[in-house]
C-alpha cells in the first residue's frame, strides 16, 4: 500500500484539510467471496483500511474493483467472508441481524445512485420516516433546509428532478445525525450542474456536522474535494492519496 | 424447438411459482367441482337409463282396491300401452329376531312363472324364488344390508294378520326402488322399512286376492305420452277403486334420483362459476404485476422487432400454463372425489352397479370455461403489455402520481404514522387493484358461507321436523281404515302416555288445470303430536272445513289462500268436493296437505274413521310397549322417530357432512389462495421500497407491518362484502337446489358468518406470515442497483 501526499489544487479557495479525528473504522484483511466453488467471485481480497471521524473520503477504482462491496460491508448491509471489520468496538463481522439493523438505524446514513426514495411519501415524510425511529434526529425541515430544499417539503418524489430527489435522499441520510455517511455514486445518474449541487450538500454536511463521509465515484475530478482518496483495484486497496487541502466543490470542473 | 421466449415463460413461472400455484389451485377447485358434479350427473343418468332399459322400468303406475286379472287385457288395449304388469302389493309388518321395534314394508308379488314383464328384479345374492315359492321371499338390498340379512335367514312377516315365517332366498334390487323408502317420507329408514317379493299365489292366498290384482305398471310404446294413458287408466279403474295413476314424474324413487341430479346440476354451475371468477381475478392480478415488472423487458423485445401479437401471445402463455396445471389438478381431483362420492351414493341409491363415469363433455367444458376465465382475467394485462410503446417502456415506470390519501385529506392525517400512510397511499394509487383484491377476498368469504348454510339448513329441517312438528315418539299405520275406537285399544298398551289418531286419505287435488295426488293428513283438533307449523313458527290450528297446504304444494298447484281446491277422493266412496285453502304451513319435507280430521272424514262421507295413530311413550316402558305393539294384528307399519333420526345420523347426515367438508376444503383453499397471492404480489411489487427501508434501518417487523397494514386495510372492507356475497350465493344455490322432495330453508347464522370471516382472517394471517418469512430473504444489496 502506498501513501502519497499531494498539494496540487490546494491553491486558491482551498479548504483546510480536516483535522484527523478518532478512528471510526478498523478494517483488516477484509475478504468477501460471492458464491462458492467454480463460480465463486472474490469481490474483496484482503482490504486493510482505517477511517477517521470527520474526514471526507473518496473511493476510486475501476468497475468491478469492489468499491460497492466494501461500502456495503462498512454500512452493515452485507457481512464479510473473513477478516476484521470494526466500527469503534462493534464487531461488524460477527454482528447479529438485530445489531446490524440497529447499527444502520442509529449510526449510518446511506445515499445511493438511484435515490431509493419511498414514492408514496413526500420529501418531508421521507425524511421524517427516519427521524421517527432515530435517537437524536434533527427536524425533517432542518435536514431539507441543509440540502436547500426548504421550499419543496410537500412534494412527492415523482414531482421532483433527479437532483432534488438525490438531495432528499441526502437529507434523509443525515437527518438522524449519523456518524457515517456512505454515498455510492451519488451523482452517477445526474448531470454536471445537478451533480455539483448534490456534492455541495454532502460536503456541507461533512463540514458542518463532522460526519465521516465516504463517496464512491468514477469521476477522478471529485477526488479533489476529499481529505483522502482511496484507490481500489482487484478487491484490494491499491494506494491512498492524501490531499493537503480540499478543493471546494464549485471549483471542480469535469 | 423450444423458443427462448418459452424458456423465459418457464423461468418466470418458476420465479412466481407461489402465486401461479395459488391461482392454479383455486382454478383446480372449480374444475374439480365441475368435473365431479358433471360426471356424477353423467353416472347417475346413464346408469339409471341403462337400468331402466335392461330391467323394463314401467312408465305409468297405479294402485287400486281390487280388480280381476282379466282387466289386464283392457289395460293392454289402451292406445299407447305396450305392456302391462299386474300384481299385488300390501303393507306388512315384519318381526325381525334382532330388532326390538316392529319393522314394516311392502310385500309385492312376482308372477308364478317366469320373470315379471316390467320392473324386473336384479338378483344381487342368493337365488330366485323356486317354482312354487312356498314360504320363500326375496328381500330388497337396503333393508337386508341394514339388518344384516343373508339368503338362508328366516324372517317373520305378518300377512293379513297371520304371522308367517319365510325363508330369504335372495337379495334383490328393483328399478322401482332405486331409492328405497317408506312412501311419502323424504328420508330413508332402511332398518325399519323394507321391500319384499313373493310368488303371486303365495301372496294372493294370504290376502284372499286369488285371480285379482291391486297394482299395475304399464309400459308405453315408444313416442307415446303418458297423459292420455293415465287419464284412460283412471277412467277404467274407477270402478275397481283405482287410486289415480301416475307417471314416472311422480314416481317417488324416480323423482328422488332426478332431484339429486338437479342438486348436482345446481352445484356444477354455482360453485365452479364462483371459483373460476376468483381464479380469473387472481390471474389478472398476477399477470398485471408481471407485466408491470417487465416493462423494460417488453420494451427491449419490441425494440428488437417482436410484434404486439408475439408479445401478447408470450404473456398469454403464462395464463395457459397456469390453466393447464389447474385443469390437470382439477380433473384428477374431481375424478378422485367423484369416485369417492359414488361410493357414498350407494347409501341412497341402489343400482346393480353405479360406476363413476367421467363426463368427457365436462372436461371440454372445464377447459373452455377455465381457459375463458383465465383469458378474460389476463386480457387487460396482456393488452397493456402489447400496447406499451417501446420508447415509453424503456423509461422506468411513469411518475406515479401519489397524493395524500382521502383519509388524510379529511384531516385525521396528522395522527397517521408514516408506515400507515405508505400503505394507504399505495392502496389509493391503484384503486382497481385494490378493488380486485377486495373482490377476491369477498368471494373467498362468500364461498365459505355456502357449505355451512347447507349444513345449517339440513340441521334446521331435521330439528324442525322432529322436535317442532312431530312431537310423538312413534306413529303407527293400520292395515285398513278403522274405527276411531281402535285408539282405546292402543291406549291400553303398556307405557302409553298419550295417543292421537290420524286419518290419511289418498286424494287428487286440483287447482285449475294443475293436479297432484297425495294423501291428505287429517289431524284431530287440539293435537299435541302432529303439529302444523306456519312460516312464523306458530302452530296452525286447523280450521274446520278448510285445507292447509305446505308452501311447496301451494307452489306446485299455483294455489293461494282463499282458492277453492277440488278434492277427489281416490278411495272409499270416491267423493268429489271443493274445499277452500285456508292457510299455508312451513313444511320442509316437500308437498303435504292437512285437514282437520273430522272435516276430512265428513267430506269423505265416512264416519269417525282413522288410519293410524301417534304415540307418546314412557321411556321406561319402551321395550315392553314395542313388544306388545308387535302383537297388535291390525298394525301395518310403525315409524319410530328416534330410529329414523338415528338412521339419518348414520347415513344421510354422514354423507352430507362429507360433502360439506369437501366444499369447505375448497373454500378454504380459495380463501388462502387469494390472500397469499395478494400478499406475494404486494411484496414483489414493493420489494425495492421495502428493502430500502430495511437498508436505512427499519427492522423486519417494522417493514412487515407496512405490508400487514395494507393487507388488513383490504381485508376489512372485504368482510361485509363477502358476507353479503355469501348470502347471495346461498340464496341462489339453495333456491336452485330446492325440489319437491328436498326443501332446504335458507338459514344464515351469525356462527356461519363468524366462521367465514375467521377462516379468511386466519388465511390472511397465515399467508401474511409466509410472506413475512420471505422478507428475511429480501436482497438488501440488489435493490440498490439500478431498478430491474
Ligand atoms: N451479489 C453478487 N454476486 C456475485 N458477484 C458479485 C455480487 N456483487 C458483486 N459481485 C462481484 O464482485 C465484484 C465487485 O463488485 P462491486 O459491485 O463491488 O464493484 P464496483 O467496484 O462497485 O463496480 P462498479 O464501479 O461497476 O459499481 C465484481 O466482480 C462483481 O461481479
Ligand atoms: Mg459499484
């Protein structure tokens, strides 16, 4: 594993790198095998990784390199085949279904490429749905305000654009004040301008709430907004790149 | 060659096997019912026809007092008559060694030489009577079986007051007694009533009837009508005490079988119609969902050049495979059940052999009707698939227009939980689907009402007949009408608490040009035993000089209270008089007419004559009473209520019970099928949404509660509709089933309603549990990928 430091793009308007916080995730030798025998697919083969509180991490890598698999394991959607995966002192590799549900409910916010909103609920209700079951949520209106959707509270998903829907999804993810925000290609289905609006929302959350944020993307330009960029290939961490300053989202050009 | 599209049909079907299976099963129930009922009809009809032909069942029957044998020739000469069989028939009592109560029956003659020309017997066991036939007797199978009589056994019959020991030489069947029961009773009591055949000379000498006959059966030449023949026979026999001839249409055994066929016909239409409607609704739901989920696939197929027809055909194939499965299971099931029921029919109907005969027509009908139902069911979905423009289908489902549900707009929305809102809005967004589901559940509930309604109806009739109408413990018939003072003799028997005489008089009733021959029952005023009850369950006090009809008889004669009915006595002085119809009785046993005994005797111009008596007996002296009753020579028959009830419980009730159980099983299958299917569809349609909820931290139970809420919201309104539907079905089917011999009241109890609702509720619960189990396997990761 190679760790490199970069100062490029740290020029004008750069944001100071987040102070390294306490360790949140500890990943060692994480392996995930799908299927068995002839058809077995090794999605992850020995990932070693630490993630810290408050940082914004971008996950890059070719298609099939295991990004989604890694994120799903971290988010408690899937359990590893072997290796260690710790969230603070919660052992995610050996957690029960109930523990995983509780973990997802209280600690993790998810944002997906296809929004996955509940079509029968309005923006406000989609967020409130989560705040109802969370321990220390912010009001749904406040969460939507954070993603600049204060004016669309009572619209149904079908009445909103893709970008707006994705921002509702972000509001839904952060309304519970999660410790971790996991985003799998959040801009994958969006055009550039809309994508930027979404990223700005994520970045703002990370900055203002100090949420550990992991973003999967295919767009290398987005790496500039991260504290650290983790490159995956063939189910392994190929190298980690540390940005000395984070570029503001508005300055990204792709 | 199997095309790839066919492989797709197969794989998709395997994926939705639960739902496809549920639809096929419901369809199978309908088909089984259809195949079973139509095949039984076929079996009964063809077997009866064959039996009638091979055993020369007569067309016209008549009883008379006494006519010389020479009169036979005169009967032969009537235009349209092909053959005449004249003989003797007498009511007799039987003393059976093993039987406490006196049994009774008919002794009938067979010619001294050769076989009877008409109504030939079928020898089941033993041998025919010897040439002289001295002290030999043939016994009808039902009685022999009920009393375990075998050839070689002895029985004692009271012939004209003389006890005669007879040797049973054979056990036989007769086309006249396919249904072997005491005339005028709807229920068989084969233990205490039997049919016996003896040589003519033997019987004639016992009753001093040498060279005479009191019974004739006539066969018509092909193509002749029985009406003019009956009229001519009646005219000819008036002088000989003819009691009015009747055709097959009034022959008790014949109409009993015809009634059964009518009942089966009603069932073969009613039940399958409901079941196939449900399965049509279900296939519609399953296919619509499939088409919705496969929008993109359809678009791609179209983009690659498949035509609308090919797409439509492709989706029709789903329905066809399901239908084929349903028909196969249903046919096999119907045949198995049919064979089973045929065995049961042996209890009621005595044929030389009653085999189950599959009705090929029923199979064709089943295929056509169920395929029709399936096609009708899926038509909308398939058309939708075929009409989907490729470009539109490529896009994910069009923005689904959700809005706050009606209940929320009324203002109570604030108190609704989010999961409740999801459920409510989903239902409201697809109103048609919700309607179909409610309809399916309502039908399932409705189907459950019918079998119980039948059972309750039968129970009610029995209770009514035995506890409300007939208060006596037993009835006794005299050999001949006798003086009222016979009751004094009866009252002296040990254990008798109360005796009442009655007078049965054989008459022809006419209202306009409608006629009916039956025995009017004359009952003494202030009777405690034989009560006549009206529709409001009050005892009808028989008015002097007026007739009371059972509702069915009034219907048959088209008579209304106030009408003058022509009463022609077919015995005694053969008086003719007009008597007003003054009231109607609630009588479930069929056609019946009642009169005050004195008034009846007055119009018959006979003194205080009785033909029998009813008894209340002190139970402590029961055996003693029966023993001494056997010694009274003038008694021709005895009907013991408890024995009848017991026999009913052992035979009829048990088979009715079995049939109810079959229907009930089917109904439960439907109820479960509908609920399960519905729950699976909502799960499949909503997998993405539900998985998302799981991902963001909802527990399995919380996600399940959304599905449950939806199910409950649909199940609740279906209950009242279902009860309403069930009431409707029951009314229609019981109406179709009601015949002259069988009249079932429409009894709908809260117990029945509660049971139907509970079964559907339980079905819903179990299906919901099964579906909730599936939530365990919800793929949380797959759902995050692009929509299917
Ligand atoms: N459920 C599964 N069953 C079998 N193989 C799987 C499954 N999920 C993922 N894989 C395989 O695991 C490997 C990693 O998949 P993953 O989705 O993590 O890649 P990715 O880096 O997210 O790719 P992309 O950038 O295309 O989204 C791939 O080879 C994939 O085929
Ligand atoms: Mg991926």
